[in-house]
């Protein structure tokens, strides 16, 4: 089932690749995110429920997506819909992002005083919606994208 869904997604995204490259001037001026916010979505996302990994990155003020192992020439420009929500209407694709930040504080009391150590974990989630299906992707640690870095 995962392979069939992956093939369907590849097919839809490949067919609509050329259409995604042409956006009207009016659409291209709408922005819900700063450049820094767009860059915060950058990374490689993977899911246990889907065999492909996706790379997202900012390019000329737009969020761009390609699947890992494919050329950046075949990447797709995503439209901003609202805060943390992107789409590719012609492919029927929607991406919703959630960022969960967890902070843990450890207080140590000694004769020298109180020492506080803060550990912050940030988990970035991408909800990939296509064809009535929703798949949860999470941002993979940097070492999982070392293959991509070596290609640059």
C-alpha cells in the first residue's frame, strides 16, 4: 500500500511539475512568512508510513520541495496559503507544519549555589495531504541528510 501511494504521489507531482513553475505575478507577491521563517522549514522530512523522503528549502523567497534522490531542477515551488500552510493546487497537495518545542530544566543545588541547566528539544512536523490521505512526516536529524550535503 505504501508503494502504491508513493507511486501515485510521484506521478501526480511529476505531471504537475511544469504547471507549478508558472505562478501569476499577483500570487507571487503574497507572503505570510519572513525569509527567516521560510528557512526554519528547511530540512529533510521522512515518515514510517511513506517510503520517500522530501527535502524542503528556501529559494528566492519561496519554499521549495523535492524528493531526496532527485535533481533540484525537478523541485516544486509551493504556494503560501496562510501561516505554516503551503500548497500546490494543481497537484492537490497541501502541507501543514507544526513546531513543538519542549523545554526541560534541571536544577542542581550544591554548596556553591543553584545551577540550572536547560535542555530544549524542537520537533518539526509536516502533515502531507494529497488525494484525501494525510501522512505525518517529521524533520530528520542533520546526519540523515548528509547524502544531500555531499551532492552540493
